[in-house]
C-alpha cells in the first residue's frame, strides 16, 4: 500500500510561527508510521512546508527525519496549504 503522510501536527508539533527548526517529534506517531513502513508499505511524506513562504525546508526536514528515526521512501514538498481536506481516503493519525 502507498501511504502519503503529513509531517506537521502529525509526526511533530511545530511552533505557531512555523519556524520548523524548532519542531518537536511526536515519538508515538513516528513509531506508528515506522511500523507501517516495516510491514512493507510505501511511506511518502508530503508537506506544505515552504508552500506559502517559499522557504526551502528540505535540508532541515531531512536532518530532523534522521535525528527522529523516521523511516520513509520519499519526501515531497509542494503540498497545497489548506484549512481542511475532504477526501474518501483520509485517516487521522489517531485512527491508525
């Protein structure tokens, strides 16, 4: 199964000012997603980091993933910035 996973407020808590350098990992949620990876699922993180500001957060995010022990196959940027997504294939991290 191919799973797209959001980063902020899913596997980490980000500051209100969106300075992602200071994001804190949510270890329980990282463990859940890593388990899905270990079970053979393809994990793709898709983020809106920098979508509005134009700041390139790739290096910071990759360093955080390494430090936090995040397992993944791909990291994609350019996710649209929105307030709510309505989709038939969505789940909240609490539902996993």
